[in-house]
């Protein structure tokens, strides 16, 4: 009877520790293996597609799900499935439903956790709160304040191993979504937030995974800053294909490309309650000859039918492929075409959009409305304002300041030409600017057209945000408030709809690059 009472007491203590989040450490010499599967920057690409410059189909949520189920099938290797942000916005399959379709998909695929990405805010805070409520998994962000439902971290037990997953998102989020979407939110230092929670996580778990939406370079720096304190950094944001992840402070730093075209696999071996070995790889996701079957395929098909019903119109043709893939580091024909549309719509001297406006290339041939919605997924409208030449130069300096990083701020322009030297320091790269064939005059005012995201200071274009206030943008049509520099502000039509109408009128287009942006330091 005493032995029975002792066993009952021991079981009670172990149960209490488990509830409190205190790990039951592995026995001395005991080995365990766990598996972490991960994706990032899915952006709603639920259907297979052909990336720019490729004739091969990649991705497809049903085929991604098949790979996941295969890797989960070994009962001896318990598995977690994680997402490193930017999941719910991007492709039409997501955007037409404000990301609800993606959350339903992730629920069906049994994700265990997700870190918030900057584009999770693109439909506004109210929509994000709805998506968090709909998710059957936790949405994480330890360094964000102001969004109910977000959790800093989660601790899950799989196969007797306690795994802590902490989420971190880039501090630049207010610049990487429309600034209005981040009003009232606070974004803290990722490093400081991690270091604040790390002691608790190390006590409560055998394994600590940092799930980030910071970019691969920032992940590497973070891993070095907390060297030895975490067991893996799994990231997103930079869309980096990390086939051979670096090990920094004994922790692999991983990322699995984009759009569900690859699945990351991290296998961890534990001994005496700590990670002693790891192996990592990427599994390419392609349709191949396998049929897409099962609940996930049915879900994708259901939303795809709704999408096709709305966006199947052919608006015109292009005699040449429209290149969005290179818009973050050089002039492209697609960028120039859209910038021309922006300038003509506003009747401005010049136009500037950011390369990040363009999210998908369009292949030569018929242009279907869904192609334009995929290429221009953001709800942006055209804005124009008066700006002195020296301030326009400042904006262009910002646009080329991070060209090496292929930053979304890189400009696509109309009505002007720019020559820059990438070997010079940021802020001193612009060598020459012409407007209408004449040298830019620093003291002269020009009419500059863009869209509301940049006009509000998005993507770091602070010089625009200093000229155009939120009060200006709140006034519809032309003119703005008295004394405003705003001269055009039509929030009644999205940019993609204006582009579609332009193509309908022209019937056929063949935009070319014209040396509007020239890198004079290039060999």
C-alpha cells in the first residue's frame, strides 16, 4: 500500500511540473530525436506556379502538404510544423479573402505555430485580429505590443521533449506595411526581447527555437549575439533559399525560400536533455506526376473556383514578358510601365514607385485580371504633390541606398532619369538626375506622383511623409487641405484597376527598359 501511495504521489508531482511548464528531463544517456518542419513567406501561393524565367511549375499547397505528411509519418520522430511569417497576404488566393483562406489552409495542415510577419498587417489590425482568432495554432511575436491574441512564445511537448518556440518580427514593420496599419503598435528590439525571455525558456524547455521574421542576415547576427543560448534560428522575410545553413554558436540558422516552393527540415538529436547534434535540409516542392488529392487539395480548389469567378477576364495582351523579379535592384519594363501609368493619371512631372510594389511577373501573351491582382496585390491609390528638387534628390538617394540588399525601396520611375554609383556610400550615390530632359534644379518645385503607401512615408521614404500628412491623405480628390502640397489624391480607384483600364484601352502593350536608371559604377 505504501508503494502504491508513493507511486501516486510521484505521478502527481510529475503532472504538476508538466502543467507548470517545467520539463521532465531526459534520463542520463537517453537519446531522443525530434523534427522541425518549416516554411516562410508563403504569401498565399496555394496553387503551383511558374516563377519568372522558368517554365517549370513550383509549389502548390496540396503538394507541400503531401511532403509534410510523409515526413510526419515516422512515429519514432515526433514533429513540429512552423511558419516564419508573411503567410496570409500576397497572391489572389489569399488577398481576395483577406487571408482567411490561408488560415483555414494552415489549420487543415495542422501547423503548430507561426510568427507574425510584417505583411500580416496589410489588411489592417482588425483583419489580423480576426485571423488570429480563427487560427487553431498560436501566432507569436515577443517584441510586439498592442495586438490582442499575439503570444510571445509557446512551449510544446513532443515525444517527451519540451520545445520552446519564441517569435520575433522586424522592427521595420511600420515601414514595410502601410504606416496607418501600425498606428498604436510598439515594435521592440528583437534581441532585447529574446534576451528578456531566454532565461525562462531555458529553464522550462529542453530545446529553444527562435522563429523570426527578420531576414537571413539579421538572423545570423542575432544567433551570434545569443550564441550558445538557443538551439536553432528559423527565419523568414528575406525569401532566402538556405540549402546549407550556417551553424552559429552551435545553432543552425535556417530559411526555406518562399511561396511554398521548399519545405525546411531540421532534425535534432538530444541527449541528457540538450541538443547534441542536428541535420538540416530543404525539400523542393513541385507538382510532378502526383495527383493533388485529399482535404487540403479540396480546400485549395474551393477557394480557387471563387477566385476564378472574380478574376478570369482577359484585359489585353503583352508582346513581351513583364519583369517584376528584378524591380528591387534595376529598372524593369514592368516598373517603368506602372510608373508611367501613375504619372499620366496624376498629370505629374515625374513619378516614383518602389520596386516592392510589383510582386509577380507576367508572362508574354494574354493578361488576365488575376495576373494584375497578383502583380499589384496592395490596395494602393495614386497621390501627387509638389516637392522641391533637393527633396526629390533625397528621396532618390534613399531609393538606391540599399540596392545591394535588393531592398523593396528601390525606385521605378517615369519622367526622369537617374545615374547612381553603388560603390559610393549611401546618401552620396546619385550622380545625375534629369527631369524632362533637363538637369534637376534643387530649388524648383516639381509635381511628383506616387501611391499612398510611399506618400505616407512607407518603405523609408520619410521625405515624402514630411510633405504629405495623414490629414492631407484624408481629404478625397484633388487639392487636399488649404496650404497643402498635395495636388492629386484619388482614393476611389486602386492602382491595379487603373493599370487594368490602361491595358484595356491599349489592347496590347510592349514596354521596354529605356535607361531611366543607370548604375554608372557597373563594369
